[in-house]
C-alpha cells in the first residue's frame, strides 16, 4: 500500500512534525509494509527528519519558495494551475498517480490570511487536495481545523475543494459546525492525531530538570500572524501577564522552577526564541530556564517525554499542550485560534483554556494554583479519550 501525505510543513515546527510522525506510526501499525511519501515545500531540509521513519521526503507540485515575493508565488501557482487544467500530464503528478491513498495531513493550515482573501498559503494547500482528486485518488483529510475563514470568496473555494474529498476529518466541533454550515456532507469528527504520539525517552540525560522543585513547563509564541491589527505591544503584554502569573505562584510559597520550551524554530518570522527569552528575562534565571531543544535529535516523541516530566504545563503552542497531555501532565492552554479551544472542549477540558489576548494573570495563576495544590486535574479522562481517538482513526484507515 502506498500513501502520499500532502500539505506537511517544516519539521522544525515540532508540533507539525509530531502530527506527521503520529500518522506514520498509525499507518505502520495497520500496514507494516506501507510505503509512505511526505510532500512539503520544506522537503529538502525535512529529508533527515523523515529518514528516521524510513519515509520519502518529496517536493510538492507547487513549491512555495519563501525567498520569493507573494506576487511571484501567486504567478507560479497560477501557471501550475493552468497547466493542470489543460492536461494531467502537464505538471509532475507522478507521486499522486502512484499513491493508493492521499492524506492531507492534520493541522490548522486552512485559514484566511489576515491580509485579505485568496491567501497564498490557503490556495497552495487546497490546490494539492484538488490535484489529488483530479488524479482519481482516494483522498482523506486527517484531523484538522478549518478557519477562521473570514472572506466569502475563501469560503466558496474551501467548500468547492473539500467537498470532493472522500472523508474530511474535523478535529473539533467548531470546525465541524462550520463545514456542515458550508454544505459539506463528508465530515467526520475525531480529535487531533497528536494525542496518540508515542513517548520516547530522551537519551543520555541531555536535558535535566531540578527534581525537588515543582516543574512548570511553558511554550509561548508570537501570535501576531493570527490576529489582525495586533502589535508588538500586544505580545509584550501577553508575555508580561504570563510572567506575572508565575510570580504570583512563587509569592504563594510554591517552590517551583519554570522551564520554557521554544517548540518552533523554523527561522526568522517563525520562531519561539524571542518570546521565550523575553519571559525568561522577566522571571529571572534563578527560577526559569529556556530549554534548548536543539540539544537532542528532532524527534517529536521526545517532547511527550519531556513535557510528561512537568508537574504543570502552560502552552500557547497547541501541540505542546497535546504532547503534554499525552505525557499525562495537567495542562492549561492559552488559545490564539479557535482550534485550541475546540480541541480542549472535545476532551472535556474547556475549563483549562484561556484566550491568549483576554486572559488575566489572576485567571492563569488560579488555574496553576488549583492544579498544584488540589491535584484534581481530570487527567484520567484524557487517557481514556486518547484510546478512543486511536480506535477511531484505525477504523478510518482499515476501511480504505
């Protein structure tokens, strides 16, 4: 059986890498001899990552060259689309034709650009789904969030393409309701596949924590890409509120240390290093540490292990919260898009989601204090839900 996974991103975004790794584990559990190829615009730099899984890293039909201007990327896409409409053989569709199943990988990449309709990222992702159906493949969208889709033109294109998929799996109710209201009838709801990512012990104690202190893990991000008209001041206010909540915990007499994990280090414009260092400076190096994840091999399974060693986890990166929960750690999410709130609602943890803009330091502190002092976080619910997620996803793949 040959599988082609499309719409992957850079493996340096460890959350997105974890999605694909989870999919590879799942496919191989069911089809041990499956041949798997992963298509992404970062295909060259992803090769070493996918070699770990004995998977091919291949270029997409429409490569988004991030060194080009948006105009040039649009022109390239228009040319490839025109050629595809004229003839199946006018562009390189060999990977699509050779695959038995095409899976659009899970994630949250289908949303409107804050700059206006017809965002190049949205069009690129939809193009590869459309091309997969054009070659008469079986096409499945694995657990995804769609939205926010803020423009009518974007809604029409999303509906036109996604309704042709054989199955499109929404990972939370907000997306499900949106797609059903659009008129899609092929939607199935299953939470994010990242929950089933297995744990892998970090080798040789390369990253160590202070055992006698309460360990609190955090991920932060610069979420301006997702919020129209947001500014650097907004980001500073957000980091300050997180820092203030942490300081309140210390003032409460809780002997803790804060471990900040820059989960995404793709490059300039897509890195968590700046905000992580900002929080570290606000807290002070006596009580906080920025963890250099580059000290270990890029395997998302290690994150489940590392985050699982925390006593509490606060995550703005949604997949950091998912990996922490997979590691049985009580987790609080600071949601910058509806995908996080929808995911936490889906597993019965809606109480533990705060909005990344509107939360107060006191709200965050009270949740942290409750988890540390009362130890009543419903982690058993999460464990049961993870078993159900895996069972449902196996059922989808076994019906191919």
